[in-house]
C-alpha cells in the first residue's frame, strides 16, 4: 500500500516536473529561434540596403542615358540620329564638325584676304 501511494505521488510530481522541463525546453528553443532569426533578419536588411544602393546607381545611369538620348542630333547627310560628340557620322562617314580640324591661323589669313 505504501509503495502504491509512493508511486501515485511520484507520478503526480513527475508530470508537473516533466511539464516544467518541457516548457523550459520550448522556451529555450524559442529563444534560440529568435536569436537565429535576428541574425538572419540583419543579413536580409543588409541585402536590402545593398539592393537600394545599386538601384540608386542604376537610376542615376538611366537618367544620364535618357538625357544623352534627348541630345541626339541628325546627320546632315544621311539623317540618322547620332551623338553630338561624334566628329564623323558612324553611318555615312560625313565630317560633322569641320571647324575642329581647321587651323585657326589659316582662318585669320582667309578672313584678312576677303576683307
């Protein structure tokens, strides 16, 4: 009878001990999960910031390209759109800015003769 009572008392104590141990184990797992999620979350935040930085760079480059495209001029010979920075038309070979290649001293001599 005493053994039976002792077994009943132990079984009554053990469930609550098991329950407490089980709850402590669950809390420890939650804590570990939160810690690892915090590390993962920081990594995600760093990646998001890197993507934002790259997007900003791409937007700047896109704006520059858009501006460059609006500055296009037409070749006087073939009529194709070309950059105003070109000295020769890449399509027909027309000399676009002849004044760049002219010797300015010769221009002064020419203008003196014509005046």
